[in-house]
C-alpha cells in the first residue's frame, strides 16, 4: 500500500500558485486560469501583478479566431480592463463576431479597442457595428488596414448614431468622415497618438 498524496492546483498553498502565475502571460491568466473556480478567482484577484491590469496589449501577438473567442469569453464579465489592443493579429470574421459580443451590453468597461491590421472584412465589421449600436462605454475604435468596404462604413455610421462618444481613427478617411464623430482636439487631450503601440 502506498501513501501517495494527490496534489492539484486547487490544494496548493497560495504562495506556490503565485509562483506559477509569475511564469504565465496575461492571456494565459485571463483565459485559462480565471473563471475556473472560485478559489482560483480569489487567488488571481489577489495576485500582485494581476491587480493593476487595465490594459491588455496583444499587439502583434499572432492571435487567431480561436484565441479571440477565448478572450471574448474571458472578457465577458470584465470590470477592470479599459484598453484592448488587438492590432496586427490574424483575427478574422468569426473572431470579431465573438469579440463584438462583449460590447452588446454596457456591462464591459472597455473604452479603447484597436483592431488595426487584422484579417476581417465587411462581415466582421457588420457584427461589430450591430454590437456597438447601443454601447455607451467604447470611446475609441481603430480599424486601419482591414479589408473594409464603404457599405460597412455606412452600417457602422448608422449604428453609431445612437452612440455620441465614439471616435474612429483609421487610415481610410471615408470611415472617419462618415461617422462625423471624430474630434481631433478630444483625441489629443486623451493622448491618443495614431500609430503608437502604447496608446493603441
């Protein structure tokens, strides 16, 4: 008879779990460790490096549709992350559709969303426009260098008539002009620098 003791992540002392978390990136903590069970949520919420996360910077992280879907599930009940930078990834229409789902209600606190240079098209933008129709929290949206058509810009403009605080910065001036919501002075006051990785 052996006296083997079963060890699991749920029975480890908090200090050891923190050491494990020290070797994980934000995506892994948010998408794989959070929302597993109540004990892990409490541990992650108390984790010193997780506490100040208000920005998720996945700029050029090669995220695909599946990872975008996992991220959308993790952000569904987000109450702290205000900036989500997903620029220069491989997110296509289905990934954008799942991410758009977090903006369907005003429960998210994300105010800045960067989607520059992804692989989504007009169909993906239609999902985003539909989700943003009644959203009052998102104030900055970047869409530069995607395969978007003028029809999508019109749909986005129509959706944003309800949302008076939306700024859209793109390389495609037609989307900016169609929304009529872009205010360069407000953008400067918010330290929004086009092309800057840090400020999205």
